């Protein structure tokens, strides 16, 4: 079993894209039908410890998730441990709901029928919808009402920042991935590439060109050409992906911002590598990019931290993982996270059930559980107290690529740029952006024309969502 999860065939594979695309209108209509899109900001009292203490019988907590193996197995082990520690008080019943797209579809149906789970674990880009649906109570409010459980200040700033809107933490991150730069050490040595230049995007581009010039049969770089990577290039340039303020303030996101100077420069740097034949186009398939890199067809690769598991599982030796390169100031720019978070549902759930659910969330976010989960699943631990663990330090010393991920996660600034775009239309945004950018990277369309078309189409998706949701 790989310590880090292998990338899925695609971060937004065909089945997931179709399912999510078909849901766009349904999600917005569900929000309208609910009549509440306050993202857990209701004035209703938030229950405290007494609600659970006064329960006359064990409280059942239902948990839905879309996390696949091996992370799913690691999650169930932690839930089993929680149940064992809370016998006679709390019983957690967890169930895998299929892919994240499948899980959010079932959740949408559950809102209509009044049967949502106590806790919903869903991926990063569904955050805008979960906020707008108004079914949840914010993590910020639950923590304030239950001070003896999870200390939110222990959550890594970059992870906490992603799930925060209007200054309030909406959900607690569970599993977090980040983009990394992978390099074939032997090929870079043969091309005499100076590793110290690989901290910036221009340095990586120059290195890719040098490799291809010295080793004509080897491409300089590859990456999955999917929506997550255009968001990463934007965050690494230190600018918001959507306006205003990446959708993090009152009113939410109203448009996509894709063609600003820093973004245009970053996109242009990467696109030219491909149009000049220096980059290898493997489409949006993360595994295809990984396979090409592992086979020595490319000297460098942008991929998720999950690729570490895939490379190790495939037996690749002689590679290094490096931090994702920046094109903006290190004080404002950085990588945006991926992964999923735990949302606590309020509507239709008793006060005792909400507090019991919060106990579970606090346990899963604890340093002990996070260290075990990280080692078993490959995601980066979100609790900063893990850094003080001697066993974790030993693990990182023995697994250098994981140490690079851990340090990048800890060093990423919590800024507007690195928070990512928060909108319920995020899947529609990706569906609009990717085909335009793929045309630009393949040379079939001028970059500026592709950026303009992508920005207009994605903005239309956001506006349609807002209109249907009554925002």
C-alpha cells in the first residue's frame, strides 16, 4: 500500500465532470428551495457540552464521505477507534458515497428529502455550495460553544484559510494535498541544471528548455492540464482567481479573473513551453503525466503530492520532490490546497447529535489521529502539534519527499491568493476554463484569445449560479 495516494486517472475525470456538470442547475435550485444560504451564520443558538451530557441514550452520528482507498481505510480505522473510546455515549456510522461528485449529488437529494448526514466530508471545490446551502453550522461557532474540544488555532493557516469566508471558519479540513515539482535527478544532472533556480516559475521554464536542448529525446516538463493547475499558477502568482477577493467576503464571487498581468505572464510561460515542444502534453490525466515522468520521457513534472505514492508504488528511484515554484512574492503567493473537509450539519439534527458530531470532528483533527491518518493515506497533517511528535520527525527524516510537502504546507502564507476561489459554481468554472487553456497549450488558439474566452465563459457560469440561487 503506498504511503501517499496515487493520483486518480484525472482530478476531474470524464465521469466526475459530467456528474458535476449536470448538477450545476440542480444545486442552485436546491439552494433556492431551501430558502437559506447563510453558510451556518444563522442566529440559532449553537449547542454546547450540556446538550450531549443530557442525552438519555447513546447518540448516533452518521458520516458520509467520498474518500477512496487507502485513505478510506485509514479514516474507518480512526472512526473505529473513536467508537471504542465512546462506547455507551456516541456511535458513528460512516459510509462511502462513491466519488466526490456522487457524494455531493446524494447530499443534494438528501437536502430535499430532509435526510442529510450528521457530518459530510466533501472535497475542496464543493465548499462554495456547502456554504450557500445553509444546512451547516460553522466550525468557528461550534468551537466557541465547545471550548474543551478542538483548538482551531492548531489548524495549519493555509488549510484553515481555504475553508474560511468573511472571517469565519466554515468547516474543518481533514485531508490536504498540495502541488509539487518532481525532478528526475539523473536527467537534471546530465543537463547540468542548478537546483537553486527551481524555486521560481521562470527558473523551472529555463531548466526545462536546457534539458530539452541538451537531451533532445527528453521533454523538459509535463503536468496534468486540468483546472486545478490554472488555479495553482494563479495562487503562485499572488493574485485572486475570482473577484472580488476570491469570493471570501460578503456577497461572494461574481466573476472569474483570468487575464491579469501576473496570471497572463505565468500562463504564457507554461504555454510557450508546450507550443515550443519543450513540454509533453499528456492531457488532463494525472496518471499519464506520472507515467511519462517515471519512464524518463520528461525531466520534470508538476503533479499533486499524491504522485509520491504512485512513483513509489511503481518503483521509481532517483527522483526528488521540490516545492511548487512561485512567480509572485513569497509573502503573498503560494500553493493552494486540495483535499476535503468535515462539515457539520445543523438542519434536521438534534443538539446532542451536533455536539457528538463535533466531538468526532475534533478527534479526527487531533494531532494523534492526523499523524496516523497522514502516514496511512499520504495526506499532509493539518494539526500543527504533529510537528512536535518525535515519531513524525523520524518519519519525515526517512521520507524526504514527504518532508518537502510538510514544509511547504507549513510555509505557505494564508493570503487571499492562496485561499482559492470560493463559489458554488466552481465545477462549472473548471469546465469552462480547461478546454480553452488546452487549446492555448496545444497552439490551436492564441493565449490571449483563450484567456478571454475562458474568463467570459466561467464568469457566465458564476452569474448563472448566482441568479438561480437567488444571490
